[in-house]
C-alpha cells in the first residue's frame, strides 16, 4: 500500500514517516484491498493564547469506497495515533457488519410488487403530506422575522453528485465514513433516501416518495 504525506505549516520528519509506515501495516491488515493512504498534517498557531495544535487527516483509497478519519492534538504523533485508531475502528465495524449480515440477514426489504418497506419502523411520508407542506397547508415555523438573519452557529453546506445504490450498500458506506447518516438515491425506487444509525446494529431509512413538484393550487 502506498503512503503519501503532506505537511501544512509543519515539516515532516523521518521519524514521523517511520511511525506512519508502522501504522500503515496495521491499516493494511484490516483493509487488504486498500491501495493508498494519504496523510495530511496541519499545524495551527493561534493568536488568542490558545495552545498550538496539529490535525492529522487520513484518506484511504482502493477497491471500494473512500474511508476518512481525522484527529487533533497538541502533539502530531498523538494525533496520528488517534486518527489511525478511528480509521481502524471504522474498518472493523464495516467488516463485522458484513460478517453479521452474511450470518444473520436483516435490514430493510423493499417489496417491488406493493412498494412496501419492511424490516424497519420508519415509513416514508405520503404524497399528501409532502404536498401539504409544500403548499403551506401544514405551516413551517421559522421563528421571529426579526431574527431571520441571525444564527448562533456557522452552518456548513456541501453539495455532492447523487449516487444510486441499495439500502444495504448505503449502510456499508455510512459505516466506512464514520457518520450517523448517509444520503443516497435508492436504485430500486429512484427515491432520494437517508439511512441512519439507531441503537446497536439497528438502522433506519427515510425516503421521499416522489421527485415531482406538487401541483399548483388555485388561489
């Protein structure tokens, strides 16, 4: 497995490269199909008295989905250890889930004939509900207009190209990226959907049952 290291605001020493090579062997043991791991080390210095820190980002690529993990600490070697632990835990969880799925098939099942989804306790919203929300029949509370331009948090937005896959594949991708949810397009229904993690090995899925715009309502 190839390794690539980039330092931003920090030099990469031979000792760090040597430690990374040892860690890479551990990653390769859990992901034998991986072809490359990219490592980015970013050093940050603050002007408000906050202690300087280093962030290590790992990106694993190969045959299959990309797997990412990152960690921050005052010492870049500690940050590397934490990031590798996170990445390995994500790989282990994905492997355990695949073994569990083979031994105990479970999860959502889609009936093509009826369009029903079984195996989960979440049902998609009906077309009538979606139309009622879109037309304002069911009001959406947005807060005071005076506070419309104020938000106490910074909201990050991202845009991705849609990916068509099965619910089972979406759960696998969610485990690999280490998130609690994953957005995709169900290749059996063409509906935008989200899988999310519940307690234990349980998962849920929410789907939009239509992509067509609601009909205009005469005023």
